[in-house]
C-alpha cells in the first residue's frame, strides 16, 4: 500500500505546486512537510491557511488509505480546521493519523506544527470515504 | 474598504500561485474564481480539495472584512468544508457571505460551484476574527 | 416514508425529554420545535446549546432519511454547529434540509431560529449515513 | 475558579435533566459523566448523539473557563462532533481539555468514551469565547 500511496501522491499536481514532501508513511499515519516561500503566503507573509489545510488534508487522506484494503481509493468527505496560531515559521509539518477505520468511512485527525513539533499551528478533524476500484467518483 | 481588501488580496502570494481572481466585492459578499490547470490537481486530475477550500476561505475572510470597521484586519479562526461533489470542471467560483457580523467574531458561509452556479462542489462554514490595527497577530 | 420517520421519532426517548415536537416532514426537509422550560437551560436561563444542537441534528437526520430508499435507517456521521446568537426566546424552530443526497452519504444543513424565523440562533452542517435494513450499526 | 465553575454548572437546568455529573475540574480539563436511561435514547435505545454532544460541550466550556481570568464567563462559539461509534453502554464519560487558551478565544478538544476509556464514541473540536463580567451576551 505504501507504493500505491506514493504513486497517488505523485499524481497530485497541487502537492508539487506547494513544494510539499511526503516524508513518512506508516499504517494509519502519514507525514508531509512544506517549506515557506513567496508563493505560499497570506497577506502578512506567513503560511496561508489554505496551505496548512491542504497538506493536513492530504496527510489525513493517505493515513486513511494506508488502513484500507488493497486497491481502494480515498476521497475527502469533509474536514474542519482550527487555526490555533499564525504559522510564522519557515517549515511546517502535517501529521495525519487514523482515529477509527471503518469499511466505508474513516475518521482522521491532523495536526500542523513547526519542525520541532512544539508549536501547533492548526488541528484538523477529517472524514474520509473508501472507494473500491470499481466505484465511480461521486 | 473595497480598496483595502484589494490591497490585502494582492499581498497574498498564495492567491497568485492559484491563479485566483478577485472578481467581486460587495458589503458582506466576496467572489473569487479560479481556472483549472495541471498545478492545481488531485490524483484524478480534478481540482484539489485544498484549492476549493483556499479560495472559499479567502472569499469568506474578505466578506467578513468588508463588514468590519475601517482599519480592521481579519484572520480565520476555523472553518469546516463539506465536499459535495468532485470538482470536474475547468473553472470554479467561490462565493463567501456574512451570516452574522459581530464586534469580535463574524460567521460566514462559503459555497464553491461551477460557472453556471448550478453544481455545488463544496460548502463552507467559517468563523473570522476582527483585529484592530493596533493588535498583534495571535 | 413519512410514517416510518414518525415511528422512528417516537422511539427517541430524548425527544420526549426535550418536549420536542415533529411538526413537518417533506421530502428533503423536516421541522422540529421546542418550548423553553427550566429543564432545558444553560447557566443564564436561555436554551442550552445542546438543545439547539439536538433538535437540529434530528431535523437533519430525518430530512436525510426522507430522501433515502424505503427500509433505510439513518445515523449521524458528524455535524458542526455555529452559535450565532444566544437563544433568548421561549420557542425555537429547527429546520433541516438536504443539500446533496447520495447512495451512502447525505449532506444536510440545519438552522435554528425563533418562531418568526427572523432571528437565527444556530446553523448546522451535518453528514448522515444511510444504513440498509440488513446492516449492523457501526 | 473551581467554585465558580461548580456554581455555574449547577445553574444549568439541562445538566440536571440529563442526570449529568461534574466529576472533575482541573485547570484546562473537566470531566462529566452521564448514566443511560430511557429519557436519553435515540431510536435504537442507545445514547442520543445530542446527549454525547451536550456533555462534551459543557466539559469543553468549563475546561476553557478554568483557564480564564477570575470573573470571566464562557460561551460556545462553535463545535464539531464526529460520531465514531454508537454509544451502546450504560455510562459515558466526557473529557474536555484546552488546546490553546487565548485572551478572547480558547480552542478545546472533547472526547466521549465508556467508563474504561478504551472505546471512543465521539470526538469534539470546540471554540469558546471569554466574556468579561461587564460584557453583554451576544
């Protein structure tokens, strides 16, 4: 499943645009990092909320996929993000992990921190849905 | 306030990265559009959930700011996005509008649709906070 | 399906406890009302956030069920509630309606207002799941 | 502050209605329990989602208040609840704790489990607002 996740990740043009890097895949936990540059900022020059959310979403999605049967695909049903603190840093880490893996739905939590993981910028709750290989996209 | 919103928007490097366009500002409602290209895709070639969320967040944020006192700034406290349907289209429209504008907090709703506005891809509920000019970022 | 919804509603001991009344069922929209009394208050004597949320959840759930195939049952996957204004009133109305009805998941929105429906106390986004008659509860 | 929280809790008519018990108050963490009976059920006889949410909300709210300056009051801005598993048990425990305490807003997380705390029924993310004693309710 690790190979399938890497292949899927590499097809995401948007992750390339963010310069995001898939640094770790374990069953039920995925980590993605991202460096700040001028293309990722909000109006004060910090990481945009949309960047934090995007990499947290992908970390949660692949964490969910890592716990699904082989051949599955994953789509985000919904997520909620709390912005705890402005992300005034030059590198962020998003960790997504599975809270409960079901046949159809998987609940995940995500957290976006600094490199030292002692400052939390955002927390996410996400619901993911498992698509079998023969299902159409909703 | 319209001029202040345009200036703030133009400082957002991430909006340039998305190729997003601020097409309308009215008091309590802001509209942003975005064209699909290879840099904005998820693994199936459609608009990434993170792109939908990012422009909906910005539309909600500036809708909130449009109803705040002059000299205010806005930050996103939290949002929730529901992904109703995969965004298989070449252009999306995000409309953010204010539900309740308070002295400190503003509640907004966002919706992301196709150009004809007859297919909804995502809906957002967002809470925004008003920062006075003399306040530090949290 | 209207009869099935009424029967299911009447089995909810908690709705009796709230003194809630199921006043309208249409395909995709359900309305529930509730009168204030001393058993439903928060610390300032207004309707408790939990009461607003509970009747909005049930209105959304049965709105979803009203659009599902006969014999289905419904469970709440998740919801988010925004508390727009303290519910200083003696009767509230919760209206739930379907945004998108899918085979497995249904997206709903709920709103809790006063009787005149010109003051909004809370808004809800909810995801509901359809259980076929032969499925076990998760 | 512990005394102030107990007094505020005891004014909540709705907590009496649920038969909920405030069992622990520490700075930044509050625990509430609730026993199942016929007045708290959904259509299958389990704890109603509204009950889980209500006690999690109150646990989060008082966890937030426990970290605020003396004389403060607390209101719920918004929350999101994920329903991980049907609460088929005769007693539930809701634990709310503070993620980030700010001057105006406090972010909390809540979790509802069985007594042994090895089965999670629901998780909550909540935003609370601090009201100074001289402020009116929104």
